[in-house]
């Protein structure tokens, strides 16, 4: 019995099984969500792998719909139960190539040994440290960017990159903040141990004023621009729909029979947007005629 649980390795918790389904078995995230919602752990593998038919537990209890996905899951579970293969092993530590800059760092790691199964992806994560900050620096950063400060200091590991590569340049660092990075390799059996590295603020190149202001201003400016574009999009859509409705209603109606609101908006249209390329397509000819102009 002890040998049985040893073969399962670390896949004994519900969260680990959900991660394994998505990154080792390489099934869609919604399938991994089914396992999390059903609270499947490694203790359930033997029962789930027994029957992949429509009446089996994978379909009835977990909710995996397609036969192909059920077969893939059952095969992967049997491999874990019987001890076929092993997770990858990264033999060299995670390092920085060159000197980390004010707002970027170039990370590299060794090719993982898959133990007979090819490594198909690496996941690079990072999180921030607040205990390395001086009180003065913390106060300054909180005043200059309180929202960014809260986002940068959530204390959680966040995904930076996901794919098959052996180096990555992270260009989204904030000045005055220390970062930890970790990378793990995945193959069909599971995940390797994490390789971790820490970059305190004093190991990065000092920031000039433009880099400092730019790093803290990019996100607020981006959010403002995004919101502005959304507002303009909705306003433009409402404007076009208004004149489309006006066009539909324009069937033998006298020009003086239009509602005053329509007439007012049409005059504004003539005054400000008479050269728009869509005027001839969506606007009634007589509404855009000179007798309705201001």
C-alpha cells in the first residue's frame, strides 16, 4: 500500500490534481475545473481510471464529456499509479543573464531531464517582497501609485510565461521592488521541483527619472486609454444606430413630420460630421439636405 501512494507522488490534493490535468495531461482548463469542482484527489485515480465509458465515473461523476478526453485521462492516471516514468528534473539553477535592469531582467534555466518523457512546457512565476523595502521607499511608491502598489504586493505567485523555452525577458518590473522568480518543467507525468531565485532592489541597475515615471505611469495611462476607447466606441455605435433607425423610418414621410429630436440631431450631424464616409449610406438624403442645416 505504501508503494501505491509513493507512485502517485504529490498528486494527493485536489489543487495538485487540477494543475496536473491542465499542465501534464494538457487538457483544456475547463476539464481541470471539472476535477476541482468534483474534489478529485489522487486517492480517486484507481476508481476513475477503471471505466471510461458513458456510465463510468469520469463521465457520470466528474462530467468529462468526450471519449477521447476520458481515454487520455485514464491512460495518464494508470501511468501515475503504476510508476511509469517520472516528472522532469531541472539540473541547473535559475539565473539572470547579465545585470538586471531597472524595469527588466533576462532569466535563463537549464533544459530539464524528462526521465524518458519529453518536457513539453515550462512555467515561470514571480512574486514580490515588501520586507526589503525601506520605509521611505514604501511611502513614496504608495503615494505615486497606490493601485499599482496594491497589485504588486499581493504576496501571491503570478504567472509570467508559459511555454517551451529556456530563457525569458520580463520587462514589467516596478522600480524599488524586490522580486522572486521560480520556474518548473512539465512532462506527461507531472511537474518538476521549482527552481527559485531572488532579485533584491540593490542588484538591479538604478533607474533614471524617465524609467521611474514611465514604469509607474504605464498602467494608469493604459487603463484610462482603454476606458476612453470603450466610451467612444459606445457613443459612435449609438450615433450610427440612431441614423440607421432614421433611415428605416424614412419611407414617404414629409421632412416636417420628423420628431424635433431627430431634426436637432440631424442638424448637429450636418454641423460636425457632414464629411463622415458613412453619411451617404445611413442618413436620409432629405435629412441631410440644406433645408435642415443650421
